[in-house]
C-alpha cells in the first residue's frame, strides 16, 4: 500500500498516476476530505491535552496552598476535557478505519517507464526470441491433441469438479511433472534460487500483505468456518515468509522459488479462454520471488525476467516479451513484463509469465524491512515476483509446438533426462 502521508503530500501525483490505470478520482477526493477531518480533530485533541497539562499544574498549585475553591472549576474543566478527548479519540478511530480502507484500495503507482494505455491491446512488445515453427500440416490446438491422444480429459474433470478443471493422464501427467522438475532444477542450480515448499492454505494477514485482500476477495477460494484461503499463487505464502521481520542488508537479495498448485475463481472472466488449459480454477506454477534493496530492484527485475525467459529458450519455443501498459498493470505492481509464448495451434501469443516489481508496496502492508549496513534505522525492502513458468501453459506450449503430423508429440531435448519417451 502507499503511505498515508505520501498520498496527502502528493495527492495530484497520485490522482494522475491512478487515472492512467483507469481509476476515478472520487476515492482520492474522499480520502482528502476524511484526512482533513482527521487532522482537524488531531489539532483539537492536542490543544485539549496541552490545556489539560496546564490546568493540572494549576490544580496542583492550588491544592498545595489549600485553595480548594479555586481548584474546583479547574477540576470540572479537566473532567470535561477528558470526556471530550474520549469522544474525539473515538471519532479518530472511525476516521482512521475509513482512511485505511481507502488506502488499501489505492493501487501502486506505475513507474514512469510504463506506457499509458487502457488494456492489453496497448501493451508494448519489447523483445522477440526464436522463430515460429514451420509446419507442413495444419497444427492442432492442445485440447484436440490431448483429447485425441487420450491424455487430456475435460469431460471427466467436469464430472469430478465442474467447469475449468482438467484431468491429465499418461504422457501429459508425466510431462507436467517433468516440466516442474526441470524448472526447479534450472532456478535452483543455475540461477541461485532457494527452493521453498510453502503451505497451500493461508490466513487473512497473509493475503492482505501481498494485495489479494481486501480488494480481490471474489477471486479467492475461502474455506468455510476457517480464516484460511487456498493460495492463488506461491507469491502469497513465499512473500509472507519475512512478514513482520527485519532482514540484514548483506542477506539481500533473497531469491526463492516454489512449485505449488494455484487456485483462482476467475471472477469476471467468464466466457474468456473457456477451452483447454489456458484459464483453469486449479493449475500448477513455479514461482520466483525476490527481496531486494530499493536501489537494486529494477536491475533485479531485468534479471528476474531473464531467469523466466531461460525456460522457454532451453525448450526452444518462440516467445515475445511485452511491457504492460498502465491500464493492464496489476494492482500491486509498479512495472510488469509479460512473457507471451507462441501457440501455433491457436495462431496466437498467450501469457505464460508475468514478472513484476512492487517497490515497497507489499513490504509496507507486510512490515518487511531490512537494516542497511552501518545504520540503526531500518527501511522497507522491495519485493518482486514472476512465474518461472506457469507449468500447465508450458505443457500446452510444448504439445502445440512439438506436435507431429501423425498426432504424436516429440519431447524437447532438454527434457529428455526427465522424460525418456516420445508419444
């Protein structure tokens, strides 16, 4: 979240930046109105407390001299002041609750390098890697390939769980497992990430720190009668590892990776990507999370992007990188790169990873700090995360890019140590 004082002192900047995201200024106008009331009440409370201190000394003087008659009206005045302060404190608490609700609903400010735009059609392509595969036949989408091979079953999955679930078997199940192991080995052995296996159920403070709550409650699966939610991404538990902690600067950057299932209700996305594995309620992902100093976070974002790209490069699958425009930027991010993989069966690019810098937005919500070397005062860390990669989407990318005319699927060379077969 943004700091309350920063919003007050930079209200025009905040309005300008949030307007680029498509956010109306009404909420910020309400913030300024409530904040002005808060400051006015604080001023009155301070005056009352100063007067109370003065009166208390006067009462003490009269009491010592035995002049109870002179002290009596002052004692009444002090009682009235105390009662008034209690009323004002209650008013302040109510105002602060409203202000905190507003602050928690204000998105991060987009970086100056973020292009202005309304939606994903305004994202800017910044990189192309590899070549689109050249087929001598018309390539099929993964849902046809998988169904014909008997390794993807959406009908039985619907029987088990409903729409937007998939049942993988045989080759597809083994390929999913091989991809996850390949990604984890790459990130831990070559890129220096520490592997984490976090809980898949987390509480409200955990969801709040990374920005899922309160704004995106409808996107989450909550466990009835428990203060627990199924994680929408490993970013949530892994970022919260250091919630309410202070890290020594020499430990930074901290780099974690985790392979977990992810659970999303996909509220508001009905009718989009209803076929295949693109948009599921449950999917697997290898996540990359970083904690850095403010000075290094943008350099670390570029390295994070490179770490995620390396997966597709080793798989030899064509992709592009786009910079998200202001209107397509996630709530907590200041800048995001999306990696979009080429899917020949759909003749389209599809997002397979988002790599984001959150600055201190999440760290402030989660009280995640570091102590600069040689300094007594701690500072907020910067947090970053990215997919390295979405495993299910990588699975379908392999299926579509490595399909053969006879309907079989070849195995990328880099996966052969993990999966010795050809279907």
